[in-house]
C-alpha cells in the first residue's frame, strides 16, 4: 500500500511537470516588433554623409586637453547625479531578478511546536460522551512547503520580460546621464577658458586705457587737449573696468557650477586660468541617420520602455485565462521530539488548484485597455525621441557650420580693427584726426575681440553638442 501511494504521488508530480514544460511554449499577448519610423537618407546640413570612423568611448580626448581629461575623470568618480543613476540601475536589475524568481517554486520551512491541555470536563468529538480525564498533547512539526504557479499562459514570463526591459532602460538612462555629465563638464570647461580670454583681452585693454588717461591728463594740464577728451577716455576706462568685473564674476560662478559637476565642494575647487586662444574643434563625421538609432542611449531607453509596455500587454491578456497553482507540503510531525525524524513521522500533502476568472465587473478588460493605451504612449514617446535625435544632429551641424564661418569672419574683423586702431593713432599723433576716431577704433577692436572669444566658445560648444547628439562613444554592449 505504501508503495502504491508513493507511486500515485510520483505520477501526479510527473503529470504537473509535463504540463509545466508544455506551457513553456505558450505565451499570450503580442511579441515585440520594433515600430517602423521614417529614416532620412542623409542629414541635410551635411554636404556628404560619409560613414566616417566611430566616435571613441573617451571622446573628450579628441580635444587634447589634459586638464579636461582630469575634470571628466573626477566627474565620473564623484558626480552625485551619476551615482543616483547607477543606483537606479542596480535597483532595476534587482527587481528584474525578483520578477525572474517567480519562474521557480517557492520553498519554505516553517518549524513549529505546540503544547495543548484539553479539559477533562469536555465531550469527546468522536463519541459525544464525556471524557474520563484531561489530556496534554504535544505537537512537533517541521514542514517544507512548496508553492508554484504553472505558467501556462506566460503571465510570469511576460512579467519577467517587462522587468528585464525596465532594467535595460535604466542602464540606458544611466548612459544618457553619463553623457550629459561628460558634455556639460566639457562645455563648462571651454566656457571658463572663453571667460579667461575675455578677461585677458579686457586686462590688456585696461592697461592701455589707463596709460591713455595718464597721457591725456598731462596734455590737459599743458593745454594740448580739452577736458572733453579726458572725460571720454576716463568714461571708456571705467566702462571697461565694470565689464572686466562682470567677466570675473561670471567666471567664478561657472567654476562653482563645474565643481558641482565634478562632485567637489566649490570652496576647495579651482581651475587654472587658461585663455582659449585660437583653437578649433575636432572633425566628427555624423555618419548616416540610420546609424543614429543604435548610437543614442536615450533612443535605446525609449525602445526598452516600449518593450516593457508590450510585455505588460501580455500580462494583462493572461489575466483572462485560468491560473494553475501547485501547493504541497512535506515534512515530519510527532508528539515526541525523540521520534520526530522517524520514517513513521513523515507527513505530506499536495494540492493542485485552478483559479478561473468568471466575473470581474469589467476590471480585466479595462486593465487590458489601459495597458494597451500605455503601449501606444510608449510608441509615441519612442518615435518622438527619434525625431528629437534627428533634430539634435541637424541643429548641431547647422550651428557648427555657421559658427565656423562666423569665427573666420571675426578673425578677419579683429585683424582689420587692429589696422584701424594703428592708423587712427598714427593720424591722431600728427593731428590729422580728432581723438574721437581713436576712441572709436579702440571700441571697435575691443568689441570684435570679445565677439571672437564668444564665437570661438560657441563653436566649441556646437562641436560638443554634435558629439552629444551622436550619442558620444556609447556602446550598447557596455550596459
């Protein structure tokens, strides 16, 4: 008899295992298919869309700035926004493992002991007659409980698929945050250098203006010039001093912002003065628009959110179908701890069950409609992110081309302004022109030099923005 009972249990477990294996091939709900999005043949802001070499992972080294390399390394180690993003990745991956755990049985051990004293003045539950005396009953129980949902319709597997996609999306989001931090550090670094250039130009100009005020003051005392000329020179000097002070203020604030990006306290953070000078951005071929979809972490994040939403449609669909659950328990039970682990003390039970949804008041259908609506939202977000990516590249290319031309024009303007000032000073020396011509020449040169410093900074910023728009050196396999 004992052998027959064991054989029956083995047959039941074998049948359930067979059902579980067969169920593995069945998953309700749609399988993910990437939505089709229009892909332009080339970027219109580029003359020729050659493929070009891929952007290196450490793309900032293209600028050949050792100080920039140090700043980005500091930001990678200490930036707090990046640390939050990395922690979110760890959280999402842990939650994916939680979702995956439901693919396996849950086994737990719940040992217990009870000691019960029954009254001697009670009726017997068997005979209905009064018992002769009270009794004390001990019960030692060590059960191993198993619970397992047989995933016939793929509800658990679709949930796991959704959780994995969310983990991938969080990893892509961290990559996007890292790229933002790297490009912001680079951009802030060149803004600092541009401000250093402006400060250098203003300092050189102020030295010249002070000398002019000194000479004109001497000439005023000797009657060679009138007071209006001296007042004009002093006004020009004071206005330039105010502008210098504002540039130094802007540099200090920019340095403070860079300190936060690098995860350093602003009071103990400093970047050495290094005027921008005549620099030019590295050449970065944008490649073809179709390549962009695999190079942008924000596009990859939007697609993984779409994968997750698609899997959730399968989860909602599976709720319409019966849910099969296997619950079993096996262990040892005895009134005496000395015989607890005897073979005669074994206990076992198995309880297959099925839950069939019959009437839910429309809740399941409404949940499915809501899930499908979230999927459509994700499709729109994914498509929009691709359009944003195309627009970002076009903007960066347009800005870079235009600013390159502007920088060239301003360099020529500075050269012409230097000639203008030199000729004005020479003619004023011989009394051929009024001093107002000299002041105008000085103002023209200062304005063009400052405009050139600003334009070079904008040109470098457009180059950085192009690299960011192309996804930096991100590689999906690194997630």
